[in-house]
C-alpha cells in the first residue's frame, strides 16, 4: 500500500541527472587511467587527469548527499541512494589512488596485463554509465540491468585472473634481479584490482536496489 502511494507522489528526478554526471566522470577517469597505463612521458599528464575527474566526481557526490537531505520524496530508499553514489565515488577514488602510486614510484612503463586491466576498467565504467539511466524505469529494464551487472562481475573476475598472471610474471622476471621492481609492480596490480572490486560493489548496489523496487 505504501509503495502504491509513493508512486503517486512527485519524485525528485534530479538524482538520475546527478548519477549520470557522476558516471560520466567515472568513465573519463577510467579512460585517463587506461591512457596512463600505456606508459611513456605522458604518464604524469594522464595521472593529473584522473585526479581532476576524481575531484569533479567528489563535488557531484556532495550534491547528491545534499539532495538526499533536502528531498521529501526520493526515487528509492535514501540509504540506497547514499550507498550507490558512495560505491560510484569509491571506484574513481581508487583510480586516483592508483595514479598517486604511479607518481610516487615514478613508473613510466607497465606490464601487458596491467594495460589489459585498464581496458577492462573502461568497459566496467561504460556498463555502469549505461545502467544508471535504466534505473528510472526499473520494472521495464530488470533483465537488461541484471545482464549488465552480471557482466561487470564477470569482468571483475577477469581482472582477478590478470592480477594473478601479472604477479607470477613479475616474480619470474625479478626473482634474480631488483626486488623493488617487483614490489612496485605488485603495488600497481593491487590498486588496479581494487578499482575492479569497487565496480563490482556498484553492480551489487544496483542489483540490491532492483530487487527491493521491483
């Protein structure tokens, strides 16, 4: 009965606009991260881009949290809105942490599995960007949203595999050489894997909301 009554009341659709804006920054951040992982002298430029997009995303996150406090009727549960935007923000925050590690260790070349992970993270970001607008009409888009979130989870599993492959390659490459190179490479892999984990968190939040609302 309460759900029926809520559907009759006007909703604050600005949330979906803000989700879309945030997801655009996440996509741009992932693309900058992918560019960073190509290596070379442009690496610091791409790191700076990641940080800028992360700062932009933080501002949008603050707008969402302010809107949650000020809006009487939200499109879905306030806690779910907070959890979703926080999960999104955590993804781009972790991209920034990766870029910071690259700058700290002055890395300018990256292993092939790292570059493949970068490409996968862009795919994850784009899937999230496509999924969020569909949440305005969840009942009509359950199957599509489920397929998208399942694909994000599959991609996260692929990143786990690449992480294992990459660490093994680093060990073989550096076991008789410079241990610091192994440590730095392992640190980069750890950060990249965490970005994928955060995208999986976003997928889980979307699934949770769909289950509650449909």
